C-alpha cells in the first residue's frame, strides 16, 4: 500500500459547493471523551460563521468536557472533512440536503482544548512527524443487525441465522450492506470488502487504509451511516462488542504501518520475518503497553466478555506472523503492504483515543529501542500455563476495573492522553464498573435463587 494525499478545499470553495448543491443545513461534528459523536447543526444563514470557526456550544453539557463556569467552547472545522450527506430517506430529501464538517474543539481564546479526543490524536501524530514518521491505519469494524419490536425498541433477536461469508437468502443482510456501501461510496469512502461475519446477524465492511486522523474520522462517520441505514430498514445496528452469549463478539482489528519519506518503514526484505528494526520496536511498544492500552481500545464492561478464550478474540499479549490467536499478527504481504494487525480493539472505543494510545505505545517502543519477545507461530490458546510462561506470554486484564488500574499506572499513556482526558475517562469508567458491580444480573438469579 502506498500513501496518498489530497488537498483540502478552501472556505470559499466549500461555500460555493454548499450553494450549488442547495444544502440547507450544516452539521458541525465532534466527539466526546467516551466516543459519542455530537453535533451542532446550523442553517444556511450561519454557514459563513461556521466556516470561520465562530460557532460556540455549551461544553458543560458534554461528557468529560468542562465545568459550568467554563462552558463556552468553539468549534473549529477541519475543512478537509467536508462532505454532503447522501439522502437516507424521502423525508430528508424533502427537508433539504445536509452537509457536515468534523471540528476540533477550542477554548474561547482559540487555544486547542486539552479534553478534545481529536486533539489527543493530533498530538501523537505531531510526535510521530517529529520522528520522521506518519502512521497509516486500516480497520475492520464489525457490527450486529437486530430486529426491533413492534413499538420500535431494539431487541437481541438477530436479523438472520447466517454464518461466515454466507450468501442470500441465508444472509438477509446482503441488501443492507450494499445500501451502506453505496452511501459510504457517495461520501468518498473506498470500500474494500463487505461480508457476513461468523455470528448470526453479524457483519463487516472494510474501508481503505488512510492516515490515522482520517481513519478516526471515517470510523465515526461509518458508525453513523451503519446505524442510519439500519434504521431505514426497521433494524437496530449495534457496535456492542458482545451482545450475545456463546458466539463471537464484534472486534475492530486495526492494521498499523509507519511510513517515512513515502516508504513503508516496517518493511525490510533482509530483516527477520521481512520486518525492519523499526517494526520490531513498534511491535514491542504495543505489547509492552497492551495491559493499559486495552482500557481505551476496549472501554466497556461488556468489552471483556468478548476478550475470552474460544471466540477468536485475543487474550494473550504476544505476536505472530502465522496465526490469529496472538494480540498482534503480521499479515503475509510485505513491501509497502507490511503492517501490524492489532486484533484487540472493539468498535465501542473512541477511535481518536484508541489510535492515539496505539501510536503512543509504538513510538515509545522505538524511542526506548525495545525488543519484542520472539514471535509465536503456535496456537496460543492450546499452550499450557508453563509454555506461556516460557515464551513470556502475559494475559490482558480480565475486566474493566483491572484495565483502568493498569492505565493509571502507565506513565507513557498518561502523558499521551493528557491529564484532562485521563482523569475524566477514569472517573467515568470507575463509575461504570461500580454500577455494574452493584447490579443483580439475570445469570445470578438463574443460578442461585432456588439453590441458596
């Protein structure tokens, strides 16, 4: 794969496109610390003001942003993210076209806001650039399609009973995937593949790799489009990592590569496994920080019900060039396609924070000249405890509480996230864990009520 670059449109060019396309509303989109996409929508009369970055919003109303007494925040649009939404329904067409811009969040004086997840990623991108690198990312986000009740409430009844790569009529999601793909293509995505996944009602749509910031923006857009199209079909699209017991959960494998001067810095035909020293160091950094990184890449209580043996999700902190039981796999292609596939993340994560901590971890491995343990080519799931210990294979945290504990102890990731994001993220996740821990679940009642 060879990186490509495009020149973003100017303010005047966007205003002209808005006018020519007869756009009626412009969405100024941003993301809170927990990864929820937010937006402020402005009418045609405010387009110029919005493009100047002069639209404000109440930051105290957004999860983890700021206090009431410091509530005014500015939305500074990234002009390179401009797009006009396709028509999702007849009603939308009647109301007029809608466009969007993804924004950076700033303080009233124009200073970038430390609590903006997009700024967290941009800081790590700048750090990589100072070292001469640019990270490119390709993702494989998975999701489930569920039926809705007659009243419109989502259920966990899957839309079909199909399996991996099945075809219609068994795969009832084929038409919806095509509709999602068409909408994404209209919005400038290059879709590489779409197919039914392993579990009933589970699907995957892959889009082309891109620079880290662009990929994070696309993940946020992708999730919106999937949910919006599913709604038009009367279905619920869910990115919950493990919505159903006994079947595979939804992951979001991330394929990472560093480029330097237009060349893949991970590739070295003379290196072990065809990997450069830089690639080995980057992999070592990912492995070294995996126990803390998982709090960000797998941020829900539910995430750790996917990260269990037996369902193709990694639980072992190791890497391999030949099997999928390891946390990091090196796909077979080399040259400019050389990359590290990180198999741990799930699609519930904040994409900006997730890519930021992965990049920060890999860069730390380069800066500290880390050496990874030897690659393991065996199925790690079948290794004994003694064999794992011999190969220096550790396990990921088993729940969200343990993962947050590890995050708080990791100085590299603490610095990468910044004090504001770290403190608010940890506070929210500890509250989530306390609430979950205090809840009586159906499993407990089924197992114990009649016995005790």
